[in-house]
C-alpha cells in the first residue's frame, strides 16, 4: 500500500467507526490505478454483494465518485443508508474532495427512486448528465 492509499485507508476506517453497523473485522481496501485514481472499498463480509453492506469509491482530483452502495436487506428502512451516506460525505470532505457524485439507480425500500432519495439528501442533478452530486 502506498502512502496516499494508506492515508485514505486510515481516514476511511476512522469515519467508518461512526457507522453503527461497523466492526473492526469488516473489509476495508484501497488500491491506486495507473491513472492515479484511488479506489476504496468497504464490505461487511465476504459473500454475495446483495447480502452484504458495502460501497465502492473512486477518488480522482477533487471528486469522490460513489460507484456502488448497498445495505443488507435486514438493515434497510432503519436510517442506516442515511448514516452510510453521511460517513462517505464526511470522509470525502476530509480527504480533500469538493463533491460526491453518483449515478443513481434502483429503488429504496420505501419505493422511491434512488435519484429521489439522493435529492432529498441534498444532492443536485448535474445538468446534461444522469449523475447527481453533493457539493461538500
């Protein structure tokens, strides 16, 4: 792990400690791609993605791209999603990012689209794009 990866890895773990479902044995990983993009991932356990709480981030320049996020089915509808988004936003802010971006897809347990859910969390549509972003 290079120095930048280690710094972001440690910072993410520090923020994850605020997540009610986080345990020390959960998987946190970091990797730098050839183009300088740093990927960070969190996963509660090995297994089928739909059965874990997890997310994947790419940090590039001043943007944190939220590639994937999901809660275990039994943890949905309990404000754990809002908590996890807040953890990611706080991490991204402290990591020096100016925004978190996501391409919303799927539905919430309450039947809202992911885009509606994110707009309610303060994200804004990016003009001429399918992405939304939250300025930090």
